[in-house]
């Protein structure tokens, strides 16, 4: 009888192990990451990082069509809600914010709504 119990217990543990192997783990979002001091940040040609759970990707771009050489971009993970909006600053300057929820969705280089 002990052998039967041991076999049943082994089968139970084996089934549990197989179940755990088939359960997908929670994958975090991957986002492009850089600051305005990184020369590749404006183009989006930068490395990506893994964000914390429940974070989204973010892109903030400050630009003026009259001074394209002074464009500034920041890419990172954020807790902001998903969306896109732009605000007009002094003169021709605009600041656009993008928050999105798919891998590397903040890699856009032409965010100028």
C-alpha cells in the first residue's frame, strides 16, 4: 500500500511540475531608453530595457521646425496612461508626449503631431 501511495504522490508532483512548465510567465514590456544627451535618442536607434510590471513606454519630444538641430528627445518607461498629446510652447516650439503599451512602441522618430 505504501508503494501505491508513493506512486500516486510521484504522479501528482509530476503533473504539477508539468503544469508549471506550461504556464507562461508574465513578461514585462520592453521600451527604448535614452535621454536627450544620447546622440541616437532623436532617431530612436538606441537600446531597450525591460520595464517594471504595469509600466508603459514613453517618448517626449521637444522640437521646432525652425530649429531642427535643437530637437530633444527622451525615451523611457512610465506609469502614464496610454495616449498622445502635444502642447505648443514659446513661438514655434512644441512638446509632444507619447505613451504606448507594446514592445518598443516608443521608437518612433517623427513624433510631430
